[in-house]
């Protein structure tokens, strides 16, 4: 099956033997962009070794075509080898738009590919759209999330964008969908000797519930102070949830790491319940949690911006409120 001009590509990412969630999230948006741009054709690109079974999953989630490259040299992700294979595919098929998940691997790979293709790349996008002039618009937060910038790439092709995980909903799986699998090769690597060599692979199991999978999130901000985090951890355990944070709390070293940060440069979450303690409500943080189901915030400033997106507001000192809340939760569960 020949590639159609103007197509939208989603670069698939694999973790272990599974597709990374953001790949499936991007497929629905890719179909929307293709339709708005005057077409309806979307391709997913999958590089790896013995990854053919995942091609069907991509089709069931919205891909019209899967460009599949299977080669032992692609069994382990390496930026240099993957970028060379993708460069050849792009030059051969000429997609209009190429989308990546803004994961650790996706951010690195997209930047390398954009440099090799001498085209533009918008990183950490929070929205993508086609305007009335049929131009591809990438929406990126700027100035700490206080404003959103519309970025266009009018001349160079393809137009490339990286999108944060959790921004778009994952398309529903449709087992009845059909599509084509176009097999390509990695012959471009025959004349390339990578300077990198993997010695071993260490797979670390997460010791706590990831933010993006938690139905309840308790988040601390600057106003919670450094002594709040053990209590936040205990509340999260009692509620079966996870602990998140704002940028200031992370910068002060109060939290366990960047994987707990919510916001434009952190994670985008949609829990059923979000509870914020001492969170002021900067746009940088709000953009990462505004689509939560029920939003509850505790802040001693009655004019705190976070109250504008809250379903329930408590004007109180988070430092004093937290231990009382923990006692009440335990009392309720015990009774």
C-alpha cells in the first residue's frame, strides 16, 4: 500500500513488550488532524525486533497503516540507530506531520531526527490543531505556563511535534478495524557502526503507584512546607492514591523526584479526585491537573488562583490542616 501525501505519522514507542500509552493517545489526535487537513489517513511507525504483533494493536486504536521495521539491531532503543532509520523513512514517504510522545526517549529521538532533517520541532505541546487556513498549529506553554504560544512551521517539512503523555484521551480499541502493514527494512544501518554498545539492561519496577494511573492524587505546593510530605505520603496510602507536587516543592528537594511533578514540564493527570495542599495555582501547574474529576484545594489565601479551577475550596493553613485530615481519614476507615 502506497503512502498518501499529506499523511500524519505517529512514531510508536515500546516499553518492554508493550506500547507506551502516549502512542495510543496520539493516534486519536492524528486522525483528527488528518481529517481537518482534508484527508483521513494516519500512519503509525514502529521500529524494533519481533514487534509485528503490536502492529495490529496500533490499527485497532486508529492507525490506517503501520510502517513496520523489524531488525535485531533495533531490538534495543538507541537514539543514533533509530534516528537514521526514521530519517530514511521520512525522506522516502514524505509525511506532512510527524508526532512523538514527549517521553525521555521520544524527546531525545524527535530532536535528533529534526536536526537530521533540518526541520522544526515543537516540544512538550499541550494541544495540536489545524486552523482555518489548513495550517498545522502546535500549542506550547511559555513563561512558566502563563501564556500559550501558537507555533507554525510554514516552510520546512515534515512538521514535527512532541506531546506530553496524558494530554489527549486514548482512543478506544476497535477489534473490527482493519488496516495495512507496510514492511520496511533497516538497510541504512548496514554502512553504519554505532559507537554505542549496550552492556546490560536493568529493568526497575516502580515502588509506588504512578501519578498517571492514580485515581486519587494528593499534591503539595510551596505553602505546604517541607514537613508536610510524610503526612501527604500517609494520606495517599490511606486513600490508595499517589503524591504529586508543584515545581517549587521539587526545586526545594521536598519530594521524591521529577516523576512526582504535575505541570507543563511534568506530568498531566486526570484522577477522579485531586487534592491540593498549599498549591498557589500557577498556570504551570494548573495545565497539568485542570481536567481532574473533582478538584479540592486547601490554601490560606482566599484569593489564590487555584480556587478558580476548584470544585471545593478550603481557606486554611495546609500545615495545620493536613494532620487533622489524616486523623479524620483514619477515624472514618476505622469506624
